[in-house]
C-alpha cells in the first residue's frame, strides 16, 4: 500500500475513498480511528491504495482537480 493523499477532514477523505473504490481502485482510509475523536487531525488522514493502482488513483484525482470529473458528497458511504 502507498499513501497517495492526505486530508485534514475525515468526511472529505471518505468521499475520496468512495470515489476511488467506485472506479475500481482499492483505496483505504488510514488514521480513521483517531479522527473519530478529533474531527481535524494535524497530520491529516491518509488515503492509501495498492502499489499497482497508484497511477490509476492519481489519474482519477487529477481528473477531478482539473474539472473533467466531479466528486459529490453523495458518493460517500453513509
């Protein structure tokens, strides 16, 4: 597993993980337990993917950043 992104907001991290999962990337939320106690973690919540899916995950996140795809809060698991 390799960390591809950090975010200081657990909800944002969950949305990103759900988005990647929906597109076939086996993303996982790390540091989620500490964030249940602290809504904002100074070091951030890490999002990790298998090494062989790193390029695909970065491509998907770049598409979102460039505006060719959108992540909606509805993409996240409840």
